[in-house]
């Protein structure tokens, strides 16, 4: 693919800001994690679709740690950026910021990574444009995504190998000091 078909990171960066309303709150009075996940999915879709020029679907979500609660009345801004592109996949980094407009306090509540795949009119994965890395931050994020991808693959392989080799006695030993009761 020629450079003229490549797109810079800045081309598809997207920010969605939404007021957190009472109907978004859980029983504890804070915003439901599911509401925030839905908003993250929207910004991931917008960012990936803008870069690829195609319909995109979510294939995985990594590192969703809720660092701080979000309150009713706060403005939540979700900032999406293409961090990595494969053939048809893109890793979208999302930073979530909550702002209390009355007090002026701003807090970082979450950073996560959505893997999105571009689909063609035939509903099959389609190639996405290359990514032009414009800054040291863009390069760092691209390399970090490569490392996360490798770590995820290694973890999956190790878990599969462990599942195949577990026996009942070993499982019992592993569960000895855990808060569970084995009845079978």
C-alpha cells in the first residue's frame, strides 16, 4: 500500500464527551461500568471506522481497569486513537477522563485497548490503511501494542498447556488455601 493510502494517527483521533445522568447510576450512586464500556465501544468504533473507512467490529477488549469512580453530573471524555494496525485489525487506545465542572477537578478513570476489525461489503475482513506515526508517542504506542499482542498470545498458549496437564490432585492442591469448597 502506498504512503498516499496510509493515514496519520491524528486523522482518526476521536473524542466523545457525555454528561453522566442519574439513569446511568448504579445502586451505589456511581456510574455503571457497563455504561462506560458502551461509551468506550462507541469511541473505538468511531476511531477505527474513521481510519479504515469501513464498518468495524469489536473483537477484544484488554485492560479494563476502573481506576476511579465516575459520579452523576460529571462530564466524561473518551479519547480514542489508533495505536496499531495489522492487516484488517486495529488496536484503539482509549483514555477516559471525568471532569467535575463545578469544582474543576479532572481525573483519569480508565485506559483500555479495543481490538477492532474492518469489514468489507462482503462482511469479510478487509485491509486497513497503514498508520503514519507522527510522534515519539505514536511510535511508543505502536511498539507497546506489539508487546501486548505477544504477551496475550503467550498467556493464551500457557493457559491452554496448563489446562491440558491439570489433574484432580493438582487442582485440589491449588485450591487448598482458596475460599472455595469442593463438593465433587
